[in-house]
C-alpha cells in the first residue's frame, strides 16, 4: 500500500487473532527501506471479571410518587473495579425505549444520570436496563449489565379517618397502610405517626 499525503495507510484485516504479530516496513520513492515496526494484535475486550456494577434503588423507597413523576429523578449506581486496560468507560441506561448516558465518578466508584419522571411512569415493565461498556486502546469492547425494577404510586391517599375523641384516651383512626398521618392539636402543635399494616394509627391525647 502507498501512504497518502497525510502519511496514513490502511490494509485489510485478514481475521487476525489475539496475540498475532504484524510487521510493517516502509520504502520511500528513492528505494530506501526502513527498519521493521511490529505490533501485537489485541482482539479481546477488557476483562470484566470482578467488576462491581449495579443500579441503586430508583428512589429511597423504590416507588415513584406523584411529585417524582412530575419532575426529574436522579438515577444512581455503583461502578467499581474497572478493568485496568479500559481506555474509555461509558454507562448508559434505557427507560421507556430512550437511552440516557450517565456521568461516571471513577474516584468515588459511582455514576449518576437525571431522567424525566414521566419516562419512568410510561415505561411498560417498570424496569431500568443499565449497561457499562469498557473499550480498550485497540477499540475492543466488553459490557456488564444490570437492571432495577420499581413500582408506581401516583394516587394520593384518602383522608384519614379519626375515631370519636374524648378528653383522655389516645386519639385513634385509620388511614392507608404505611401512610404518614399528621395530627394537629388545638394549640397548633402536631404529632406524626405512620399507619400500621392494618391501617390503624394512634397518637397521645394532650
């Protein structure tokens, strides 16, 4: 092959295997020949054994509520033990058919990406598909995948029920199981309680 005006040249790859040796020599127009230049073929992507890659819970409770659905949600994850020969590292996630590229903090071993809550709501299987791609200097790539499922609850609970109140006994009632009930007393002070699995709740009578 003849090198172009910028000095570059290209020949077909006959299907070289990892570890093969390729040698090239150059001959100038005057017939002078250079010494050989040798390269060892690298045909294998970075070794992903030991890579720690995971998607964190989508939110603190792994449930998308109405407020989160209306705004943006930051998806985070772990990325540690990156292959030593990885020249480039890219983390992507797919939500509702849309691919988002995360920002990787190699020093902290984490990654983050902000996505619209509406996309999380629209995703049919409520699953985040994440992938990290490692590419070495020769252009070979290898990947590691992870997923994170989540649920959706954008419906506000019904107003809590307050049982009849007297002057001494604890104040009781019912609400959506697991919901937070805030009771306001006549003096303006409040008491917060979480409704139990059966929906019941109790606060002191002041």
